[in-house]
C-alpha cells in the first residue's frame, strides 16, 4: 500500500496513507467537540482543541508502536519488513517473505495486541495517578483506546491479529495453509457479520457508533474473503513452474527502430513488446504509452519510449508462477524476462499467468 513516507526506523519505512489525514481531522474534531466536553466539563474551547489534537497524535503513535512490535518480532524471526503504512483503520506491515513458520507467525501476530494492552495499562496507571485535568483527560482516552485496540485485535477473526494467531495454530495442526486460512477467514466473516448486526442495532436504538460498526464490519468481511482468495491463488500458482508459462518465441525489436515503422508492422498484433540489442534491453507496453503525434513518430526510436529492464527484478526459470505473479504485481509490469543462468531464456506475461490461473481455478484438480 502506498503512502507518504514519514521516516525510517529499524530499517523500516513508515508511511502515511492519504486516508489517515481525513481520520485524524475527524478524530481531533469529535474528541474536542464532544468526547472531552462530555467527560471533563468546564474547560475552555482552546483547551479541548489542544486535548483533541494531542490525543489524536498520541493515538497515532500508539498504533505505530503496535505495528512496530509486530515488525520487530518479525525481524527477530529473520523476516524482512519493508514498510509500515498507517491508514484508515490502523496499520499494515509490508512483509515480503512468503513461507513463514507457524510459530513465528503466531508470535508476530500476538506481539501487537499484547503491546497495546501493556501500553493501555501504562496510560491507565498515569490516569489513576494524581495529575492535572489535562493529563487525566488524555490518558483516560488513551488507556481505553489502547485496550480496545488490544482486545479487538485478539478476536480470532482473520485477518485481525487474533485471527492470524488462530490461523498459525491451525496451520501448525493441519499443515495445510489453505484449510487453516479458510477456517480463520470464516471466523473473520462471522465476527464481521456480528459487527454489522450490532451496528444496525445501534442505528435503531440510537446508542451511537452504529455506522462505524457497519463500516468496520463491511471492511473486515471484504478483507477476510480477499485473504482467502490470495492464499488459494498462491497455492495454485506455487505448483506451476515458470517455464510452463514461458514464451520462447517473441518478436525482438531493435531499439533503433523508428516508432512509425513499429506502428506499421505491429499494429494490433500484441500489447507488450521486447526491445533489445547488445546494449539495450527493455519493454514497450502499448497501454502505457502516451499519445505520440504522427509527425514525431518518424523521429522517435523505440529506445526512447521503451522502459529499460535495467533495474527490474526478473524471474528465474526454476521459480514458480506465483513468484512471477508477485514480481509482476510488485513492479506493476505486464511482462517479465525469464532468466536461465543469467541469460534471457524467454518472457512471461501477466496475461499468461492469469489465463493459466483461470483454467486451474475452473478445471484444476487442486481446489
Ligand atoms: Zn496488529
């Protein structure tokens, strides 16, 4: 998930998703406008505003620390975490490794909620200790929210943390990731359904928070389904070697070829083309090209419009179709070079991977 990069800590990029700003403003506004005046009446409006902003910021730091505790356990288990993106409903850690041992996944999953509960206890102690009303109000909010964050995430509903821990236990027991995910995701859907029912109930009785519960439940329900599909896709593609999808015959166009000639010869033939000679190696994706006026087509070479393959991650012949799929997705490409001992053996296209996936999902024996 993309976002604005804030800083780097323990080798992890911390990013802010654009939706965060919206939530931050909404939160600070509702805290200073209703929460604090209701529980701690008699203070001035600027004080409430300051309380709202400071609390929202500290909540943001709490969520960040929750995510960091997942990530630090991951790194301790030698699993690389590239980034943490803080967004609408919390945070997501970008973990690239695929095969995670059940015990590692379990520890990683529970680290976050356990940390939140510990942090909640600290805020609770601060709240219980004598202090200014300002501090009392802020810690009152923060201990509750951290407890909610911890407890909510311990519910065994995939993809919540508790659901991940639950899935890790099931995975360790059944040794079947797909089965484990299916059960844990069902837990996720049941919990999501419960949240929606609660939300609807809240709307009718006016106890508040109804819409929020419905939104959260809907989001969770959607993500639970998506996570299962991802695992199913992975299982199918994991068992297909890239060389089965590799295309060995493809037109190799010369980088010096003029664009006008390219259009004349290849119009409508395909949508991705390899451009290569001894010095240049790249790809042309027709979909992504900007419009080139006719007058310029005679003076534009293919090298000028091709995306060079220099910096991209290629796929080796022995790797799985899933690995190719991930690399295509990560780099947002339509085509990958397939290497055999560092030499170009062929290409694999996103279309070929998806075509095979559809066949397997519909007629394969594995599902
Ligand atoms: Zn978490």
